């Protein structure tokens, strides 16, 4: 069994009461904003319905009502919702962006102006008249090409009385131009006959099948004019 506790002596001091912790309510902050608005403007805010403020004793049969002020930037700043200087920072950022855009546009214009020759074509000069301005580089007179086989060379494709004379002389050489034609045209048959004559008599100064100076001298020496 437990023994009863000993009786304590009575306390002569003041009795302790329980401590209440009072926390601020949101309605107190709204009431504070309302009072500040009335002090600044000297009038009650309009455009809001009247609400009863809790914690206020009713007057008579009706509750004490008061209109809430509109929420403005100043009121939000006072309540701590908008930090001071936010508007200045936004303005500074906008000014910096605008300055960067202007500088970039100006730099592009400067770079484009430094190279005008890349896009602009040169202006055409005034036309010059051939009669008033002589040509500084006159064209040399055209000269006939020099045949390596000598002047008066006959080759395949030529025609005329000189070809006829060549055919008649080759007919006098045995077995070189047997039963050949004297039509006056330098055809492949006549070219083969000239090449055969050059090979048989060792003529090397002219091209093969071409009747040049060396071949002409050798053929005329073996077929004098007037001989049958």
C-alpha cells in the first residue's frame, strides 16, 4: 500500500495564473491597413462591401462594420509583399536591354558601311568613241601560216592545175601511180602514190604523202618538162 503524502505548507505568496500567448491575427493587419488609409486620405475607401471585424464588440443590435481599403502597391509594400526597389530594378533591366539592342544595330550598320564594294556594283564609265580615241594596241596584220614543208605545198584535199601536173609527173615514174587519174583532185589514191614515191627514193624532208619542196625537187629532177 502507498503511504499518503505529507501535507505541504500553505503558500503565502500570490497564486500563479496560466500565461496566454497572444498571436497577431490577419484581421489585425487588415485593420491596421484600413487605419493607415484613413489617415493618409482622410476618407473611407469605396467600392467594397462592409464586413464585420472579428474581435470588436457589437454596438447595440448591429455589429460594427467597416469597409476594407483597396490593395495597392503601397499597401503591399508596407505589408511586405513587394520589396522596396523592385520597380527600379525592372526599369534598369529594361534600359540595359534597350541599350544593348541599339549598340548591336549601330555596330551592324558600321560593319556594312566599311565594305561598300561587296554589295554595290561599280558604275559603268562613259562610252568611248572609236573615232576620237585611238586604240593603244593596234592589231598586227594577219599573215598566212607558214607551211613547214615549204611554200606551194600540196596535200590531200587540194585541187587545181598544180595537182594535175603532179599526177602527170607521177605517171612517168614506173609503178608509183599506175593507171592513176589526172582529175586535178588530191584524193587518198594520190596521197598513197606520193608516199610510195618518198619511200622508194628516200625523200625525208616532207611529211608522208605531202607534196612539199623536197618531194617536188626530187620528182621534177626525174621527170623534166616536155618529156613523154
